[in-house]
């Protein structure tokens, strides 16, 4: 396996873990009263699914359209944040503003911690 693919798998694992933990924190601690209807199963599914649905595009597809890393990181992360917001909105059945806040927090945490870990 090539070095890039190994880095991708590590980034995917880190992202799934970090974003799922952040999402659980927001749903079960920050917005606890408003999100009592969100089950643990749905919450964990959302954390895993969002990462698996967006990271491959960011790592393997986006570089063909945004060959400059100066464009890839900001544009790619913004697109991922918006797409994951929509997925979180539909999967967790929550207000869209909450989905935006959760997605932004998850992506910011995984981006910053991911740079440190990887």
C-alpha cells in the first residue's frame, strides 16, 4: 500500500473518532434537552457516515479539481462542512442551524487535531 493511502486511512480513522466524539458531546451535553429524541445508534451512525461519505472525495477527487493546496484545504473543508451539515440535519432530524454548528465544530476539531495526530 502506498504512503498516501496509509495516510488517508489514518486520517479517516482519526476523523471518524474525533467527529463522532464531538457530535456526541454536542447532542448529549450541549443540546441535551432539545435532542432527547436522538438515539445513540443514530448519533454514532451520523458520525461514522458523514466521515465515510466526504473524506474520500476530499482526498482523492477534489485534488483533481483544486490542484493547489492553497485552494484545496479551504474550499474542500468548506464544502465538506456544508455537505455534512445537510447529512446531520437529515440523519439526526434536528434544526438546520444546530446541524451547521455541530458540523462546523466536528470539522474544526478533526482538522486541528488531525494535523497534530497525523
